[in-house]
């Protein structure tokens, strides 16, 4: 028999179940329909380059997903808004271009176990989550077989065994999807197991979640990040200075406050940030928030996103202009990833 006080607690919980964290609620309220996204930003789909049928065609290939706090940073009524362009489906996504493939980085060949990508000798990547808080149209993993890489208990045990046996590995990168789309409880449980592997030193978290949903940086996440023996590095993903608002600034200040090392990586995207003024402004803003500009990724040729691609020569010219505007420590490294090389390849210094 349940004691009376416990029984009344159970009753109270049934009547008032604990509310989910704000970020979970905001994620549930994210826009998942391209026409609704147009309405939210005050655009008539019939006046766009991609009318309604095109929006739906792109959406069928890769679902629309955009949280409202990110939409609030868009310029209403502007079909060329650089944030909107990153998330609005396009009919062009249905076109096939030579050289653009579903797995541009050939990750399938560096996938020794489900949920694990091992490309570089000292670090591995865990696809902890099969989803994100935003679906970026240019994502090089937009076709990634997340279902085959889900990290159940058995898969995780095999990964832990793999890591235990290779003492060259000293860093684990949590990726996805977006690892912060996972609950704090699951994050804590996975990382606790990683901490038992003596040769691991660092935990790197690749995430766009604090950018598109700053409420993800809450007390529970900060408590978890402050605990444990592994050094924490967070690589956020911002492509355009308009993505930075006061709520993101506050989230980054909280992360800095507990000693998380913060870097940013951007993807060079035609029509979004292929302008040295924009990239320079982004670097300046990042630095003012104590986030170091780390990588500027040359576009990975993923099928469905060719309209974002820039020729390498154009990327290099833009990069030279960026170098002329900024001190070296504010210039992210322009890199391309080639499947068969032991590290990313710098493009910016080739002439
Ligand atoms: S958040 Fe990152 S992994 Fe997720 S869709 Fe965007 S680019 Fe891809």
C-alpha cells in the first residue's frame, strides 16, 4: 500500500505533471510546414521564386523544421532574408547536379559501427541524435541514414568497447543530428560512460541548438556541463551575424561563465554569407561574445543543395578579402573536407 503522503504526491503529479523544459516546449512549437513559415514571415508563396508547389517538393525531400525564436530574427516580408534562405525549402532541391551526392564526405566508409564515425586518428564522432532543432537546407547530412545509426544500448556498448581498445583516441565529438536535441538525462548517462575510458581527455559538442533555441542553455544543461572530468568544448554554428540576438548573447555568456570553450563554424553559402563584409561582421560579433571563429567550410556537394554552392576559386577570392579586413585571429580557416585525407584541407592559402 502506498503511504498516504506518497499517494497524495502521486495524485498531485498526475494532476500537475512536471512541465517540460522551455526548450522542449519551444521545439514542439517549431514550424513544420513551409506555407506556415511563409505566413509567419509575411510572404505570399505565389510571389516567391519557389511558389507553393516548389516549397512542398523541397519539403518532401527534407522536412521543414524551424523554431520560432529563429524566425523572430528574420526580416519580415524579405524573401532574400539570409536566415530564411537557410531554412525555406526550394524547388531547386529536386534537381540533380553532376558531382552532388547523398554522401559527399563518404562517411559510410568511415562508419565502423552504427552511431560511430572514425575519420581522424585521435578523435571520433558519435551520432548521438537523429534529429535537430532546425533543418538547414544545405546540411551535408540531409540524407544521412540516422535510423541505421541510432544509439541504442547495444550500439553504445560496442562503441565503448571500440573506444576502450584504441588509446590513440583522446576526444569524442558529440554530433548528430544535434546532440543537444537529446535530453539532459541521456546526455549525462552517455557521457558518464565515456568518462570511464581513461585515455579520453575532451568532449566536443557540435551544436546549432543554442543558436536557434537559446532556451536550451538552461540550468540543467549548465549543471551537467559543469560536471565530470572531461574538458568541454562547444562548437556552435552561426552563418550570418543576423542570427545573433540578445537571447543568444545571454546563452553564450552563461556557457562562458562555467568555463566552456566556445568556437564557431560557418558554412559558406551562396546568397547567404558569400560577402566579406558579412563574414567580417560575424567574426567581430563572435569575438565580442568571446567565441572564436574556427572554420569557414567550403560547401560540401550534397544532393539537393547545389544552389548554395560557390566555386573554390570564388571562395578563395572572398577569403583573401576577409584576410585584408580582419586580424588573423578573427579569420576562420577556410577548409574543405576530402573523404580520403587525414584532416581538413585549408583552401585559403593556395595562392
Ligand atoms: S543543425 Fe547541423 S546537423 Fe542539423 S540540419 Fe543544420 S547543419 Fe545539419
